[in-house]
C-alpha cells in the first residue's frame, strides 16, 4: 500500500478501516511506550485512568498446524445493476455472501485443537479429514473467541499427529460491507446510451481489500503473513459481470439464466492478505506487448475515453525495469490492475490484481493536471515494487512491515526516474519522505522501524505500523545504507536476498547478512552494526558542529526540549566547504573534540550531510550559520539544491526544539525573494505553515502575511505572464513552483494574484461549460477564487462537483470547496460528508482535514468528528485525528483532546491520538515562549512595507 497522507508524497494516502477497542489499544500502547522510553527522562505525560484490566489474550496462532493450500468457493449475492421494469417488482440490493472452503494443512506438533481466524462470519458444517488414513475425524465443538484475537477454535476428539496431512472443510456466511471493509460494495454511475437523453444509471461492483487482517472477514483462514499457502478460488457471480482474482481464469461457465461460475488457477504460495477479488462490468485496456500480459480495468466510459492509456503504458515500463533491476522475474504470467470508484487505501498490491482508487490510476487528458502523471507513476511504481518486496518475499510479522513499505517507497525513486526521466522529481520525492519521517520521528510516541513482535499484536497495533515511520523513514534508512555500501553492493545484496527467500518470509537481520556479503569488505562498521540502532530505536540524532573549536556531538532530536535521552547512533558524516572538496568520517560516540577538519580557518563555511544522504539533522555554531545564510542570500547556487532546502528545514525544526533561536529560522527565509527553485520554496513554506497554524488566530498573523506577500512577489512575477495566459513551464520543478507562487501570493492577499484567480473563475462561471484555466492551475485557482468569493462561487463549485464524472475534476473541486472563509458554508460542507451519495466514504477523512486546515473551519471540524466519530472513523481515523488537531496550542484544546482519548473508541487511531497529545503539549510551550519574539521579528522585517 502507499502511505497515509496527501497525494504528493505526501503522494500517497491511505489505509485500513478496522475497529479495535480503546482498552486493547491502551494496553498495547502502554507496553510500546514503556519500552521506547526506557532510555528517556521526560516531562509529565498525560496519564491513562487507572483501571483493573484482565490479562491480554494470546494474539498469535500456535505453530502446531501450518496451512499448505486453500480451495475456496465464494458466492456474493449482489446485483451489478438494478433495472426497473413495468409491472415487475424491482429487486433490492442484496449485501450477502456465502461459500465454502477447504484448507489442507500439515501437523507439526500433536494437538486436539485447530486455531484459525474468523471475524463476523457464521461458520457451519465443519469437517476434519485425515488424508494419510482417509478418515473423517470427529469434531467435538467449535467456538469463536470473544476477544481481539478473532480466533475460531475447533476441538477434536483425538490428537492430530506430527507430520500428518489433514484438511478442514466448512461453510460460511457473511455480509458484504458498505464501509470499504474486506468484501465491500461500491456504487458508481454510467451513462446508458440505450435510453433517450443518455440517462445516468447506477451501477454496483464488489471488491476486496484484505490487508492487514481482513482475510478472516472473507473466509476462515490462518490469517498471519508467515502462514503462506496456495489459494485456488472459485466465484459464483451474475451473468454479465466479470470476476477477477490474483490469477487468470481457468474455466468460466453458466450455471443458469442468472448465475455463472469462474474458477481461477492456483496462486503461488502467498500470504492471506494478498488474496483479491473483484466482480464488475468493467472493461480493460491492454498494455504494450510485454513478457507479462498486463490489463488495466476501469469503468467502460473511462476505458472508451482513453483514461487508462497512460497507466497501461507506464506500468509495462516500470515492470520491465524491476525485472531487470532485481534480476528476478515478476512471479506470474498476468498482471491485472483495476481503478475502483471506492477503495481505502489509495492502492493495494494484491499479487496479480492490484487495486487503485480511480484518481491514482486514471489520467484524463484535458482535465487532469500535467503533474498528475507524477502521482500515477509514483503509486504504480510503489505497488509494483511490492510484487517483489511483500509478495514474493514477505516480512515474518507486522512489526517489520517497513521491509515491505520502506523498500517499495525507496525503489519507487529509482523506477520513476527510469520510467519518466523528464520529470526529474527524484530529489523532490526524497525530500518529501525525509521531512515526513523527521516530523513523525521527533516525538516520544514514535516507534522503531523494527518493533519487538510482542508490541504489535492486535489489529489496532498493526494498523499503527502503517505510517510515515515504516514508509518514509524506512526509505531514508535504506537510502543511507545504499550510500554507505555503494549502489552495486546494495543492489547485489537485495538480489541475493530476494532469490534466496522467494516464496518465503524474512526479517531484517537476514537482509543485513546478504548486503554485508555483497559488500565483500571487512571494514567497520558492518551492515548489521550500522543498521541496528537506526531500526531498533525510535528517533534520529541531531549532529552539532562547532567550526571554532572543531567539536562535534550527537544527541536524540526531540521536539520536547526537556526530554533527556541516552540513545546513540553510528552516523556517517559527510561534509564540504566553499574552499575544499567533500570528505567523510564516522561518529559513533556522543562527542568528539578538536577535529582539525571541522575548524573554519579562513572564514569559510562548513556544510555537513551533503545531499542529505544521512538520516539526521545538523546544527552549527552561530558563526557558521551566519556564513551559510549569507551564502543563501548572495549566491545560493554554491550550496547543493537539496541542502538549500534542508538548511531551511533544519533551522525551523531546531527552533521548534529550542536548540536555536527562532529568529535564526526566520532569517533563513530572507533569501527566498531571489530563489526560483522549487525545493527551497517548498521547505520554507512547509515550515512557515507551522507558524501560521500556531499564530493565525493572533496578532502575529498580520505582519507575517505582509512579510510573505513581499517575499513571494518576485516569484509570482517570475511566472506572471505565463499564469495570466494559462501557460505552464516545461520543467516539472518549475510547474510545481508556479503553483506554489500562486498559492502563497493569493493566500497572503497579493492583489494581482487575487484579481487573477477571481477573474479566471468568473470567466468560467460566465461561460459555464468552457473552462480555459490550465489543468495544472485549476486546483489552486479554484481554491483561491472560492476563498475570495461568496455563496455564489461556492455553490457554482458544488454544482460542478456533483455533475462532473471526471475523477480529477471532482478532486480539484472537492478541495476548493473547503477554501471558503464562510463558516456557514463550511458547516454545510461538513454535513454533506455524512451522505455517501455526496461525498464518498473514502474521501471523508481528507475532506474533513481540508476543512480543518482552513482557519475558519478548524473548530467546526473538531466538533464535527467528535459528534460523528462512529461514521467518520470508518475511514482513515488516524489521519483525521492528526489533521484536525494540527492547530491545537492551548491548554483548553489539550484537555479536550485528552477527554476525547479517554471517552472514545479509537478505531485504530490510538497511537495517532497519543502523538496529537504530545504535539499539542509541545505547541503550548513553544507558543508561550516564542510569541513575542516572532511578532517583533515580523514587525521589524515589514516596517518599511507598511
């Protein structure tokens, strides 16, 4: 899966929707927190109310029985279309499925009890067979455990014998979900050309999404990632529909006038969460000729309009790249991918049948932003990387899900760069992930990449591992390792790792051995020693350099400045100056003094962590900061592009952690009026957003807006002629920065920008169906025009949203509707999120978060999610909590948040709520200490502009 975040890697967005109890979450999180904080001295943390709790149940299946093969029959009894006929009773939609399964397993330890997983299924007609003796064994009882283990326990009259071959057959019944869980129904519309006036008709499909623990909702199974088996699936579905699964069809025949069955070839040996099924009326586009037969499925209208053409072409290029890069073929003859109207997460890497949200796969010429190709390519690259990392070789348990997600994220950098070299976005992708990881990992409530297995037990624990740490930090640590051992050794190591463990499971220690062997060098540190603290500890270091004394030291970087940590890392230090070449050394100890190479002898600046290849922040003595900032203001190109962005990011975050004065961070933005490159602007604006969130409800906001308006004016004018004429640059980086210029200029009320946006939107309103705004610029111009407008502009955007059948256009309008400054319109918009016919459930969390991002909507959104938690938390509950509470910076808001945690079933958001509480505590202290200084700085900087 791609990550939970926004569509810009923030490109990816996403994940699972399972319910866990707050008490179970508290138990597991307290264990995690105790272990992670053993080396920390902390300030007071919010306490959990004392309660007498029963011992937690055992959550892992015993290893006495190991599955080898499943034969599954499933019959979803739903209608893909409901046709009204005269004098005939119209059928209601049927959300029910039934089926049967036989699992063949081998006994590794004598036992009378069969444990497997089952959740919200009725199970009957159990039969256990001894295949060595062709005997049926007597079943004494079966029961469903009433706890978070989801165990189905079957008791037999006699023991199963070691090395014996057995099977369990049973029947099951369940409900097709309306909430994107396990097997779920999705509704969409289609223009029916057989009717007069091209009538819009409703259509339905069913699809599955089983990661991480929802296979047990579809059929009883051994639902753990190392319980791999072969799956042979048969589906009964209505005639006129097409069933897809992981493998190609073996046979498909009619049963009667209404039903048919489709039997699929057996899968390779794989984990249960990778099983997939869709039943729809979709058609497909075939990719260019390839060793693998690639088909991209979508709504027939989208296929006919050519919206799948780009994905079909780029998928073939990326798959070929991975096969060559890994020196290992994709594991099947066919690869189907399908664009679904509803899916949570953004995409899912099911082996042989990858599912995507429509917006992640469809490129609509003349409607989609040119930059949307970056999104599509990146998501496809991520999911295809999983066909090796995750599908062919799988982590042993969810505590190391980073071996799936971190690798898929890292490999996507290489694949996108190969498939679309003209995009030149590798650096942007890396910086996005670096900053996402830094943000999450600077909290005490972070978690290690490789957590102790006992800390990750329940579904809630598992869902908590699908975050920026596993995705973004995982990718950054792999990038740092590849830089250390060099690309050739890294690539050879992962090739050997994949080939050796193909079809099986592995842990990170096995990976380190292969990379160390490929390195073929005895120098210290070994890969295992280097990686140990980066993956088993929370957090990351800040390295502080003193260019007067030549000292260097490391310490754990935390936003909570009063926390004391004893954690250390093996740190690869790279450095350069403006008068010498680059060099490197290792820092393993806490501090080293008098290093001659770190002393500035001729007034030169020293820059550490070249191109940010190390996963650490850097601080300097004031003299060196001044030299670097002077270089940024006078001739920024002397400093590598990625470091220009990182200097700004480090300065702001060191200020948030009270390790440098806040005015130093603000001074790092002075050079922006001369800068046209995207990465430094992105870094500055993202960090200034924290200041906006903390101060946009105070008197600081006025002079801050004036400062930003002045800083962005030159950049806006750089693009002005193109923007006014709805033209965009050829270079992708400049395309991003044109959008940044409009967004910053308009949101800070630069008159030329506001006039441009309102004029272009008004022209569209006047012409109605003729939209001359360039597709790249629509999202930002829609938003700024709605923000500057009133009821008329908002309702025009809403009507366009309802009537549009273009996924890209709907997404752009959905965002724009959240930009209004009118609280009554935002309240109306929030109420619409409760109606899935208006706002799809998968879009509810991001829509509410967009409203919360608006200063006029933040309090509304916070009240709304608490009032409607049962519904809105069925989506990405964790992202809702983090998004809606980003502005929290008062003791009152902290107390409300703690009450919310204590009185609400978290539905997978417990870790996120702890992180929100910690961040709010940090915000309160930071605002109290920095308000006056920040206000004075902005007033001084803008005094001549009044």
